[in-house]
C-alpha cells in the first residue's frame, strides 16, 4: 500500500502528485525493486518528480516514514497497526483490489493510474512430472485448506486474504509479470 503520516497534506494519489508538483518532488521509501519500479511508473505517468528511496526492507522504509524523513512509503502489512493507531493513512491500494482494513482507500486504477499494480503471492510449486493423481490430491488439499476457518483466521491476523488462483491462474500471472518486468527493467 502507499501510506503516509496522518498529518501530511494529502489523502490520496492525486494529493501526493499535487504535493510533489508544488514542492518539486516527493520522496517515497520502498522495500524492493518492484516497489521502486511502481514509483518510477507513477513519476513518468504523472510527469512529476517522485523519488524512490530504497532501503534494507519494509521495516527500514516504515521507520523512514514514521520519522518524517520521507513523504510516503510503500508497505505490505507493517502499516496496518499504524493506520489503526491513527499515525498513518493509506493513500492508495497498490495491489489490484481494495483491502479489508482500508475499504475506502481506492486502488491506483480507481484513482486513474495506468501503473501495473503489485502482486504478492505464496505459491506451492511441485517438481515437473508429478503423477496426475498426486497433483490432483495436492490441488484438492490446498483448495480445502485455504477455505478452512483456521487458515482464514491466520490470514486475518496478517491483514491478508486467501486466494487460490489455481495452476493456470498462477502460470498466467507469472508469465504476465515476467513479461512486464523484463520490458520495464530493460528500459532502465
């Protein structure tokens, strides 16, 4: 998610873009190359100086934001407690959907951006040539496990949601993302 301290003078992507144009730039602490790519996409799309500030991970990015050293940060889940405490606000969902803990925070696409949303998935990968009966059994067991109350409770604990894209869905997602990042990183 794209988040900022609650006292910042912007509440959404448009506000952050206007702030950056007015001030000449806005700094955004990021925890990974995919987040840096996203910030650079937004800078190019809106013709504004958005400066990604890479760090050693999400905790460092959060510390930079909480300390007021940057104008915003991209986060996975560390920001949720800060939002609940009132210290931070979410400017945009940088994944392809709104999230349960911030249902009023629109996605980048809903806010008019064409930037590629981030994706984060946990995948079960098996060796090539797995016998069909074993593959079918694993697919069924995974689907059942994802729908259990215990797994839902675990996902709720992490402010996340369980999705099962299935074999084809994962293959399609990985192919699309591999193509996207190959193209975007080749330009840089």
